[in-house]
């Protein structure tokens, strides 16, 4: 588990199995971001960015978040960013 600060609020980022078909979840009340642990590569990066965007911009719609996260993940993957 990791503690991260997003727009002045602290969230817990954790990798825990989620019920299918969910692969990521942002809980604003509990300030917890959950990512399914079996995700790998660009899909994992996309999902992390997606849920971080939900935490940072709760007013944005799902389509905007989804497209933005996918675009950012694609660029970062092409730049060579990988999980250490």
C-alpha cells in the first residue's frame, strides 16, 4: 500500500483483487484507490492513471477520464516508463 497526496488530500493506493469486471476503483469517502493486482503493463498504468484522475477531478465524466487516462498511458509507455 502506498499513501499519495492528490490535490491536497491523502489517498491510500492499494493493489487488491476486485470483483469482476472491475479492475480499478476510487472511493472518495474512504480516500482509497484500489487497483486489481493482476494487471500488467500499459493496462495497469492506464488503470492507475484513470483512478488517480477520478480522485483529482471528481467532476469529470467517465468518457473524459477514460480517454485521458488511455492517452497518457500510451504516451508514457512509448517513452519507456515501466513499473520497477
